[in-house]
C-alpha cells in the first residue's frame, strides 16, 4: 500500500525502530527491494535521488507507484536530497509521497526559510517533508560539500528549526558519511547528541550514511531515536559486485534474466540484514 513518509515514520517513532530508505537506480533493484520488504514484513521507504530520477526517467516512477499500491507492506516514495523548491514541486508532480529538502549547506536562516516554504506547499498536497541540519561527510556526489568535514547538528538549532518549519522528520549529523567511510577516520556515532536532540524535538529523526559505522551503534541509534536510515552504498556495492562476478564468469552472458537474479539475491541479503538491524522486521503489522 502506498502511503506517506509521515504515516510510516510516526509509527516507527512511537515503537522505537528505524525504517530503511533504500536508494534504487533501476527496476530490478526496486523489484528486489520490495520483495525482500514483503518477505520480512517490513515497512519500506523507496528513496530516489535526483540523479537517479534523471537516470530512470519519469515513466518508471509511474510503475513504482503502481507496484507500491499492490504491496503487502506500507511503502512511501521519497525524493532524496532535493536541492531546491522547484525540485520538490517536480517530485510532487511525479507522484512522490515524501520529499527531502536539503538546504543544510546554506546559512541557518536560509535553510529555515527554504524548508518552511517547502513544508507549506507540500503539506497542502498531503506530501511529507524531511529537512536537514548539520552536514554529513562524504566522498560521493550525494555529500553535503563533498569533504571529510562533519558539522554536527546543534540541538538548539534543531528545536528552532523544527518549531518554525513544521517538518515531519529531521536528518541530523551525528557521525556518518555518504559513501564509504574514509580509511583515516574512525567511524563513531555521537549517541549522546542523538539522545539530546530526540528529547528536545520529539519528531522522527533520520540518519544519512552509515556505511562503515559499527552495527551495534546503528542498532542503538535506531532504538533511541533514529526512525529512518538511508541505505545506498551497501546495497549497490553488493548488487554490482555480483554483476561483475556473473559477467566475468562467462563473457557470452548477456540476457538480463541470466545476470540479474543473482545480483538481486546478493543485494537482498544485505537489505535483509539492514531490516533486521534497524528493528523493522515484522513491523508492517503495526500499520
């Protein structure tokens, strides 16, 4: 069943677990992610970055919406890291039920103003909104600033931002990276900072990144306040590494139905582990 990000995350917030937001880049990935979510009876957020939207095209979004309506678990379709108000309007026109406006690299007042404008428009149309405060490090095109720098979220700013914008969820910076965690840095989540922010704002909190962070920290973060965790690198690495292996074994292999099943299986093995780690397995029964 297709629903909104808010409808999914409010339940996760109430019951102290995190919903995986899996970034997909083609139909096989999407199909596989829905199937493993149904198999584990877990709510799902299908995250699609503007770069991925440009790759798959608007017509595939219609197919994603149709399949989501027929799902046995709740699904939200989420526009990941929208950079402008105009992009968010495009997402709404395409049929997304959840949007992120990422103005985290702008000065605080500008971030607040842009986010409020998005919220005011999206809420009228029944679309959920995620904002972001602080900057997450990264070494890929999704990164805020594309550097090793993490600017941790300030709890006072979070209170002001949530109150004045009315966002449904908030992505915070507590020690994660987009892409692979840099080898010269030690991955470590500031769980005390998470507890403080959660205690003061109350709304669902979001963790971007997480590749390289210890499982025990991720599990604890989901238990004490994170309600949505974005997963992109880990499932894509599993999917495409298996594809390289399959293609390398026989240079004459060319048919997708001979190549992709093993890739989907490898991806879903990782996805199932994340679903369990986040505490989301079986939670579709709560909706």
